[in-house]
C-alpha cells in the first residue's frame, strides 16, 4: 500500500495548520478542557502541536542523525504569555510555515533520524500530516466546531496508524500490544460514503505473530461501519462507538479490546 505524494503531505500540513489556526481565532475558550485529551486545555493542545511542528522542522532542516532534545529547538515551548489568541495564532502560523518549507526543500528521500525505522524526511511529512489532522479534531471537538477531512488523507491516516501498531508489536511490544496477539480474531473497517476507487475498507487480523492488515471487503469477527471521517475518529478513539453515525456489527468487545490496546507505547 503506497502513501500519498510528498507534496500532497506538505500541502495538507499547510492546510491543517490554517484550519487549526481558525479554531484558535474562533473565540473558543483557550483554557477549556479538551474532552478527547482531558489532561490538556485547548491552548495546551495547540502548544503541543505547534511545538511538534518546530521539532520536526529542526530535525529535517539540520539533517539530524539522532533524536533531538526539545531544549535544542528554538521557540518550541511557545509564547510566554498564555491566553492571547493572536499571539498563539502567530506562533502556530510561523511554525507551520517553517516545517512545510523544510519538508519541501528536503523532498521525501533526505536521510534524517526517525523513531520508526523509516529514516527519511518523507516519514516526517506523513507523520505530521496525520498528527495535526487528528489533533485538529481534538481542537474542533473542544470548540464545538465542525470537522471534515479529505478522503485520501483520512484513508492514509488509518493506513499509517495500522503500520505504527505493527511496528510497535514488532520492535517494542509493551504489555498492551502483546495482548493484541492471538489467532482467529479480525476487525473490518468499512467507510460507507466513498467510491470504489479509494477502497476505504480494511481487514485487520490478530495473529500469534502480531497483527496483519490489508485493504479490502472481507468478513470479520467485528465490523465498524460509517462515514470515513467518523470511522477515522472512532479508530483514533476520538469518537465513541455509540455515535449515531457509526454501526458496529459482530463482537463489539473485540473492537473495544483493540481500541484500549492499540497505542504508540
């Protein structure tokens, strides 16, 4: 399964930054709790995202060969003043411009460090696209604003998440990831609002050796059906399975089991 073109990721990062900025300047309460990330306020979330963009920009621009400590990245922590939407917006805009410029200049194949064994700048273009796409959902939900994602980006975000879970199981299996092993269980994701050309369906199989997955329409132990954006948000644990736009068929407990254990670490 191929990912999107490098320039598509760069364009989408710029687009998502603009959309996240619109949340910051919408009049939403920056001190309000983010329901999907309850340890954060809306401002905390924006600072996390803006800091991540600056961290990746530094890695790509300097051609880092090892992990970079946050202390080395200029401006990563964000503005000294809290609660000022205009200042936060300007800081986020600057970080977005910087990372997109660095990624465009590097192209997809420049060798840089990453934590996932894919040692090129293309990894970071894809990772930041989906990092900000999902965190924008957190921000939109906190602010009570609508949320949509381009179908190709949403489908690729599901692909990437499955690849990350696969990577964690293979290289650093924590207890939760180990519990996903086992024969005879499978999960089907089915987007109901996309054309056949996108093939927005997935089969995830839990095996003794780890998970395997592929695109396609196949029967499974449990199926999650709904519009692609809703399936994406549910799979990233941003939307409850009981949401009216979603349908769960089969052994719901297996899907809940997966959602509890499929994490970065």
